[in-house]
C-alpha cells in the first residue's frame, strides 16, 4: 500500500491525474514484484524504486505518443473544436513527453528538481553526484527541453 | 482489476527469491564461461603456430590486453546497468567503448603505416577469422543477454550494446590466439571490424530482446 501511494504520487506529479496513470502505477508494482531479486538491501531503496517507476512511466509515455501519432487525424478534428480549452493540457503533455525524452541522468535531475521540488543538495545526495554536476546537468536538460518544446510547438497541428 | 486487487494478488503470490549476485560477481562468472568458450575455440581452430614468438610482439600483446580489458569492462558495466538505480555514471559505460576505439585506432595506424610501404597484405586471405569471432562469440552473447534480462535494464540499448561487445571481444581474442596472420589489413578487417559490426548488429537484436523481456 505504501509503495502504491509512492508510485501514485510519482506518476501523478509528472502527468497529473490522467486516466491512464493508474495503469502505470500497476505496471510499477508488477515490475517491482517481478524484479525484486535485483534489490540489494545494503543499498538505499529509493533510487532502486524510482528507477523502476521512472522507466515504466517513460515506457507508458512513449507508447501513448506512438498511439497519438497513429490517431492524429481524429485528434486533429477534436483539437480544432476544443483547442483553447485543451491548450494547457497539451502544453503539460508536451512537456511531459519532452522530459521523458531527455537522457536518463538529465531526466532524473530535472524531475527531482522540478516535479519533486527537491534542493540541489538533496538531488546530489540521492543520485550520488556533486552539486556542481547536478547544476550543470540541469542546465543542459533545460536547454534541451527549450529546444524540444519549441520544435514540438512549431509542429503542433493547432498551429 | 483495480490496484488494491492487484496488490492482494501480488502479496498472495509472493515467494522468497534468491537475490541476484553483485554485478562484479556475475561478471566474473560470465568471464569464466567466456574464457572456456575462448579455450574451446582455440582448441577447435588450433593455436597459432608462432605463439612462442607472438607473445613478444608489442602489437599482439596490446591487442590481447585491450580485448581482454574491453571484455571485462563491458560485461561489468552491462550487469551494473541491469540493476535499477545502480549505475548512473556515464564513464562506466564509455570506458569499454573508448578501449575499443583505442584498439581500432592502433590497428588503423598499423594499417596506414604498412600501406605506405606496400605491406598491408591482402584483404581476401583468411576471411574465415570472422567465423572464429562468430563461433566463439555467439554463446557468450546469448548468455549475456539472458543474464541481463534476469535483472531490469533501465537503459536496454546501452545494456545490450555492452553485453554483445563483451562477447565480440571474446571472439576476437580467439582470433588473436588462433590466427598467425600478421598483415595489418587482415587484422583490421577480420579481427577488429567483426567486433564493431557484431556489436552494432547484436545491439539492435539484443535491444529488442531485452526490451521485450522487460515487458513480460
């Protein structure tokens, strides 16, 4: 139950309360159960758990993106009608996709800093990095996000 | 099924599991198996007839040392990457790639130097060294992918690349110990290039397998 709450919080902070978020939570729990032999009690639990959760969330976002590309024609019709209302949601989804597409370390650093509101020092401690490395990685991640979100924005059908 | 029902089912199914060995221990076991495969390959193809003098050649020694180091570092990195949250440092995975780069650079430099004096050799002679790499590398490659899949590879592509690279290096090690041809063109084309090509091809196939097994 505690793990389910953690997983739900982790997913919810990243994609909001989307209807498919609970499926990701279940995937995380199943995976934790299946690969529990990889956990070493001598090491901290959180990095192990969040690495699994993050991986499952990325998988879900990727498969949703593939699905969205296939269903673009239907979506376009709906989007034209509901564009203003959906604008905020689209932006948040675009950003979530862009974060998911970052290299792993950048993704973890950006997620922990921005979604979890952790301090640079806490992120450095959790990921076993120096504070300077966390700042540099975050800077690179933001730069890449700006570029990616800009590119996606230019190609959005509503535009 | 809702999440509470899933949790109840998982709790009911839970059985004690044996913890996976540490990555270095798994790498040591894999390396022992790979060395048996190399020994078998050398016995099958026959040890090079000039082995007594080949040991004294810096080029041969450098290639053997670089291939053995690449094999070890690749497999350790692959097993570390197959433990969630275990390895985030980039250099651990780049070391084996860098060693392969050094090996390629040394062989290419020897080739260019030999070409300049017209002693590069023929590209057609004894291409069967590719068979040695494939013959010896296949089983370690399969075993590495199976062992990686017993963990949870957060980065399937990197993990598969490193697992297959380790197996390719074992195959090339066999070529170095079994093939007496010194010609730089032969060494470059038929000892080193197969490692690069098999890593690229194996990475594609290995990534698909690792990703598929992650979804099970």
